[in-house]
C-alpha cells in the first residue's frame, strides 16, 4: 500500500509512527475530521497532534524537525520498542537492587548475549 493510500485509510484507533529528525514514536489515531485532518494521541503531555491529510504536522514551520506520519511496519515498531527499553534500562539505579536480583538480571543478559553470538554468521 502506498503512503497516500495508507494515510487516506487511517481511522480512529489505528497505530501510526510519528517521525521527526530526532526520533520515532508509536502512537495512535484519535479521529479524522471531515476535511481529512488526522488527530494523533500525544504521548508526552496533554493534548494531541494535528496532521494534514498528507501526513505532515499542521502548523509546523521547521522542515527538518517537523513531525510527519509513517506506516508502523513490524520492523520499525520493534526498533522503537528496543530503543525505548534500552533507555529505560539506562535509567535504572542498579546498585539499589539486592544481589540476588542482580545475579538474575546478569544471567538473563549473559544468556541473551550467548544466543546473539551463536546466531552470528561465521
């Protein structure tokens, strides 16, 4: 499906990726207006984003950092989720955890790294 067809088919509840020059965010459509404008749930703070029918954020004057909508392919959604989880883990105060918990986390990480190493092409 082309981007134009995808944008035209969006309806309330559909998942979208809001993209700008810095990062991608998974969000969802709140509603469509009769003129075709697309209202998207704002994840940080209150309110919503408003996009033109072509997928560009309404009222934005910055062409480099303006938001636009892209299709949420499974690969892109997975990449966004991985980045989000990585940032979340970076903010954890690991020294506050009991030693047994840290050992369990370390064992999970070690197993995952072993699995990744085994899957590398020779």
